[in-house]
């Protein structure tokens, strides 16, 4: 074993690789020499004005494409946030039972939703055929909390305690009315699958702050009801190079699949193996020029580093008992929302740029009072604990926390309305999200809905506006971060998106 | 595809090749005149060869020139003058070669003086043709006596003194449009060189209609999406800035103000004045495109626009993470990874060179003591400082009282006490102090 016989350079006799050894042919000569003239011209155009310093001239290379030029300009603004944790409440949590307090609904209980409010909106197939659309107030009481006396539902006692740190946006609105398009829209800026997720865009634009861990990490709670599926493409890289895709950490023995050494292999010569593999891959790449080969090389290297970094960050044995108490009893059970919140804090401490949690089960078409109560119970304490923990550690200074679903829920009951039970259908016209931390005003509510929580009456915030603001806080101009695919330049916010200046500090 | 590329490529070689016949024909004429002196009589022999090379070069230049003329929108008259004078030139050059050649010389006998006269005439014709060619690429007024006499307008001292057309609109058009839209080239049959020409318009009608943005083709074209095929300037040439577009829009809306009118003569100029000030680069007016007004306000003006990149590289090589937060000015976020084992003395020289650029600094969990941190007062633009999980004491507060931009200090899990916190509070700028898990009494001082 000790004597490896591959000390000489590889030489591949496969005809596919023959071009490697060929001299410049006529066509190549013409292309390369004319490019060379272009390169000279470009070099003198760009010069080394960059950064006003001539110590290390960076001569622009004509082959460096558009992409490099775009990335060189980043960041566009001084960033307020260095990392983001996005708590995605998948299924569409009801705004009416959580943050959007509508006391007037109490007197309207059971009355039909006025046409003047609905304005002919098309409903989903689930409630469009109902003979009546009886309005229903929140089953749960609201109380005022914090210095700013913000109304918060009794379902969220822990969140209520940190409400002065939150910037609650009550005027979110989306274009999609069903789960998958709506989540895909939130995550990628388009209802159709195939575009890169927010975290992938940030990884592409800003790179990594910790080369031992992925830039974009995804944690999915095991204790959310899996009534609506989540697909890995929601954290996919779309057309961006695949090293920007979100990496899902699981809760079992192998948090990252296939990362551990296989049984019976001690891993001692792993590094050597990877070096040779990378050499082979580079050969492949110089023949085919496929960027995915580069991605493959860097993924192997990342996986190698993660063999030590992941067990370290997943290990919560060093956390004092007080931390588990803060996050709640679930936090000792790996894979629960609470345990994931704790894990998220540890990842953020390691400067992972984008951590995304998903908690499913917010889709209360029926039995909403009991359903939403158990959802809140599973998430409320840990969510508030994450805020508290980040704040006391000083991490809320440069971390942005985001909480929200893909749409809201209707004011009218889906299905039969009784004194103790009702359901609510999907409602994209208004819903509530909140943000906290770097760059957003703490303790405010932004935007207003009408008395029915049906239409927005003040400061609407579209999904693209939210995305534009998120990128802005990270120092990125959403109009300038683009990637060319299939002949067209794409943005996260497509052709829309306005920064929500009202919530920025 | 490849064929087409070589075609246009060779066309673009015309301006290069064209100088070869110029050189050879002048050389031939020069030799011819010199050869009248006995000392240089032998040069007579070489003229033939020089003319032959000149002829071949001239034919090549004509061919490439023809290819080039197919691709561009050039002024028709100038182009045909250039074309025919160029071809004639090549033909005469060839004939003169034949005259001097032994084989054909007997059929085309010309006397020595006549030959010289023809050669000089050829040089004159060449100068004419060359001038036409230069007019095509550089514009009619590139090399004329008028240019020699013209005076550049001095930059006005105030916004009021500035003439809207001469000092603002015309320079914009000259910078961004007249490379193609000028008297000689007239792409789209449009010239934007003078007010008269602007008002004439081009192939697609009026370029500018006084008071009507919608019907002004020029305004339409500069405000299209950059990817639109009709967008101007075309072919990826630098587009107009937002401010320039706004100025042109104002100028058209207000009835495309005539020449010779200053801003002071105009009415309703509240919106116009700042735009003109930005365009003329008066102090205190930043172009909102450069960094954006709202962000520019918040940025500390003391942060330098340059940075010692060698020190950044050096820090990175030593395992320190240096993140570029902004490029103009250069703001840095410097992080020493926890338990890095890096000796502070190794990195202090680099830190010192970047002192004014460092805006965020994170040295947490690196077993640092007060003595290690005595460089902190030099980081005059520091906004956020993280020192948590280091055995630092109250002493460290003394380093931070003078920092005029420091917003947040993280001293969690250090040996800080109330005394140190009180000292920190002497710096009125500090908004947030983190002292979790220390002996300082939480809350009381917050």
C-alpha cells in the first residue's frame, strides 16, 4: 500500500482527451489571436484603476466573462447584515390568529364576507364552491406586549416577550395561491421551478465567510406535520453553479449524507486520493470546459473539510443546561424545530451566511384552532429563544432573522363554522411576516390591512420587495446581481422589487 | 460564422493596412526626387520595387476598405470620394510601376520629369484621399483649420452661469452620441453635432420634439431597456447616466432650449439646478448613482478610498478573514477565526496599514489580553468590535473612548467589570455594550 506507483504525470490515451496534446490548429489560432488583440485593448481600458492602487495590478482578461465583472462590483452597498437565518413557516400560517389583530371581526362572526371586500377575487377550488363565506374572528385572545404595546396573540407567549426586537410587516402579499408555486416564488422569485434560491444567490454574489462549512445550510424540522411536501429544489442552485446549492443537514446519525468514511476504511489516504481525483477532474475540465467539473472538485474538497467541521458544529454536548431550557424541552431531541433553532445559532456563530429552517404543517384548512395551537407550541419558544440567544451574544448586531410563510389565510371559514371550530383557506392578498436584527427597525409594525385582514390599506410589501430588501441588507443591489442563462440575464427579483425603506434603520 | 468573423475582422484591418501604401508611395516620391542628385542616383533603381509594394498594399487596402464600407453607416459623399480617390490612387500607382518596369517601359515611355510630376501628383491625390478617410472615422471637423481656431469653452463657475445647451446638453451628446451621429458618419442619417442638425432629425423622424418627450426619438432610444435592440448608445457603448437622461428630459420638456441661454435665464429651475451641479461636478453634489444618496449619507467620510491590498493578501495568507464590505470607500470586516492560534504580533503590522479601512473587527475567542490590543485606538473608523471570550479586563475600555464611530462593543465572557463599562460610557457614540457572563451588573448600566 505504501508504494504508490502514480508519481509520474497522468497521460490519457482516450481519444476524447487527444485535443489536450494537440498544437493550436488554424481555427484556434484565429480565435485566440483575435481575442488577444481584444485583451490588449481591454487591458488598457480597465487598467488598474481598481481600488486606486497599483501595488497589485489586476489586469482584466478578455476571457473573464460578464459574470466576473458583476461579481467584482460586489458588494454594492455597505452591508448591515453579515448572515441571515430564515425561519420558513411552510403551509401559510394564519395572520389572523398570530399578529394581525382584528377586534371588529368579533361582531361580524358568521356574517358573509361582503362582496365590496372580496371584489370578485378568484378563490381556490377548496372554498370556491361554498354557499357562504362566513367570517370568523380569532379563536385566541390578543394582548399588548412590550414597550410599544404591540398586539400579539396568546398563542405566542414567548414571541410576545421579544416583540420589541421584531419588525412586524403586516402588509405582505404574494401572487400565488397554492403552496408549491407560492413557496417557490418566495425562495426563487418565480412561481415555476428552476431558478436559484435566495441563499444560492447570496452564495454566488458574496461567497463564503467560512470555507469549512457550506455557505447555505438548510434544516427541516422533523416535528412539523408533513401535509405539504418540500422539495430540495427550493434550496437548489437553479442555473447557478452547483456549489451554491443549499446543503441540507439531517438529524440522524449522518447529518450530511455520505459524508462519513465507509465501514472498514480509515480515511488515512483520503487527502491523497482527493488530490489525484482533482487532477483527473481538471484534465476532464480542460477538455470539455464544463463548469460543473469545477463544482465537483470544490464539492469533494468541501466534503473533506466537512468531515471534521460538521461533527464539531452538530455537537451540542458543550451547551449548558440553561441553553436547553431557553429553547425548550424539544431542543434535546435532534431534528425538532427547537433543536434546529439551537443548531442554527451554532452555525451562525461559525459565520455560515444563510441558514434556512423549514417547519411544515401550517396549512389549517380545517380544525384551525387546535392545529395552529400545536404548531405555535412547537415553534414559539424556540423562535423567541433564538432571538434572545443571538441578542445576548451580540450576534443580532449583524444577523438578520426572518420569520414567515408563503401566504396568509382567509378571514372566512373554509368548511363549517361552529363556536369552537373552523378552517381558513389560502389567502395571498395579505399576510404577516417579521424580521429582526441587523439593519431593520426593532419594535415596529409596518403596513396595515383592512378590518377584515383581507386587503392591504397601507404600505404593501410584495414578495419581490421583500427579496430586494433582504439583498439590500446584505449589501447587494437586487437589480445588479444577475446571472446569464439561456441567453438572458436573470435576477432574483425578475424585473420588479422595491426596497422597503420604511423598515430600514 | 467563422467566415463572417474573418470578413468583418479583415474589414477592420483597413485603417491598419492603409498606412502601408502611404508610406511606400511617399518613399517612392522621396527617392525619385533625391535621385536627381548624382550622389543618390542609384536610388532610381529601387523606385520600381517600392512602387510595386505600394501598389500591392494599395490594392489590399482598397479591398479591406470596401469590406469595411459595407458594414458601416458612413456619410455617402465622403465615402464615395474616398473610395474613388483610393481606387484611382491604386491604379495610378500600378501604372507608374509599369512605366518604370523595363519590360513595359518601352510601351509606356514617359520622361523623367513627367514621371516625377506624376509621382508628386500621386502624393497629392493620396493626401486628399487620406483626408477623406480620416473624416469618415474621426469626423469632418477632426482636422480642419476651424478646429485649430476653435476655443474650448471654459467651465462655468456657478450653476446660474452655465449655458444649458453649450455646457450641459452638447457635452453629453458629444461624449455619448456623436461618435456615430456626426456630420461625417450620420448613422441612421442623424447628426447630433449642432442644434441645427439635431432639429433636422434622422431616418426615423424628429430626434427631438420641443416639449414632447413621447415623440422625441432620441429620448425614447436612450430610455429603452439596455438589452433592447434599439437602445442607444448601441453595441454596448457606455450608456447615459441617470442624471444625464434627466437633464436631456428636462431640456426637451422645456422646449429644447436654444443655444446661448444660461440657467439663470430659465424659469422653474429648482429641479434642474442640482442636476446641472452634479453634471458639472461642483463640490457637495454627488451623483446619486455613485453609491446612492441614502447610503452615502450614512458612510463616514473619513474612510479612505484606497487600501493597501498587499496587507489584505498578507492577512489572508496568515489565516485572517478579510471581507470587503464596500469598495468606495474601502470598508473592511476583519475576523480572526476563533482559537486561530495566530500570534497578534504577526498581524499587527498589516492591521496598522489597514487601520483606517477597518470598520468591523472580530477578535473573539483568541486568548487575547489587554496588552495585545493596544493598537485599537488607531482604528479610528471602527464601528463594531467583538472581543468576547478573551481574558481582557477593564483596561481595554481605555482604548475605546476615543473611537468616534464605535457603535457596538461585544465584551461577553471577558473579565470586564462595571468600572470598565462606566469608562466605555464616556464615549457618547457607543450605543450597545454586550457584557453577558461577566462580573459587570447587567441591565443596571444598559
